[in-house]
C-alpha cells in the first residue's frame, strides 16, 4: 500500500488568528493514519497569511477527503483547498 502527499491551503478566518495556535489545532484534528510533514506560510493579502501543510495519508484512506473535512471543522478556518497531490 502506498502513501499520498497533499499540499493543502488553509485560509484563516481573519488576520488576527494566531497561526501557531491554528497549526497545533490542525495537527490535533488529523484523522487516524494521516500526518503532517511540515508547514509553509503564504502571504495572501492585507496581512492575511495562509497555512500550507503537506499531509501524508495512506493510499487506501480514500484520498484527502477526511483531512479536508477535519481541517474545515477547526475553529478559525475559513476554507480548505487541496493545491497539489502526488503518490510517494
């Protein structure tokens, strides 16, 4: 069974959101079998910074849907968008 790496763009609800706290919440919300392999930050506009975690999930887990759903349910998250997916 292989693994899938996905770069996910997580937009916070406002520029006032503590990104370090949001990062921890995202890590804590991961479904079983998924792990985060690092974060990047992307300046969007007007002080808003998006988080770009690279998430590793098992190939048999049905893709990134469970991760997207768990990230969407985290307080402070405005939107979740998968940017890039590949097998590793």
